[in-house]
């Protein structure tokens, strides 16, 4: 019997937080996708919606049930030297089956990260003043900016 996926770290509406040098690994083999998800975040390993000044340095998000990092409507986020990989056991058509989901955000700085092996593309649509430099994105579809 499997349990439903759960968020490992929730920084929603938080301010001035740094997360560094840590690995988040979901129990992918014993979880199942939450299909009736009103918040849209249940299948992500880490969330930081509507947060301000959040820094992720040298983190790893791996083997999540469906998705990696949820950062919708975030302001001033740094994602540096991190790996977000291997999300989902099966191909999934959900737009949330992605490594990085951050639409409507402002001032995202993503530098030297690896994002790979998700069913769908990363979503950075409607971002303002964001910079993506030196990242490797593979096997995730097209990155929407």
C-alpha cells in the first residue's frame, strides 16, 4: 500500500531564509501522485510560494514523486549550485511534472544548477528581472520563459 506524496520543505510566505548543503530525497517507491490537488503543490518536494529573499545553495532534490521546486510568485530567489533531478517514476502529462515551477516571480537568480529527468518543461513564464546563467537543463522538455 502506498501513501500520497507530501511536501518535504514548505517555505510558503516566508522571508529571509537560506537553505544550504542539504539533500531532499523523496520516498518515490512508496508514494503515489496526489491527483486531486487544490494547492497544486502536493507533488513537489520543496515549495516557497509567495516568499521573499529565499536562497537555495548546493541543495539536491532527487527522486520526487512528480515534481521538484515550486516557487510561484516568489520575490528575490537565488538557486545556486544545486541539482533537481529524477522526478516521477512514469511519464506524466501534468504541467506540474517539472523540476522548477516558478511562474509570476520576480528577481530569480539561477546559476550553475542541474535540472534533469522530469516529464515536462520548467516554467518561468511571466518572470520579471530574472537571470539564468550556466545551468544544465536536460530531458525536461522546453524551458518556458
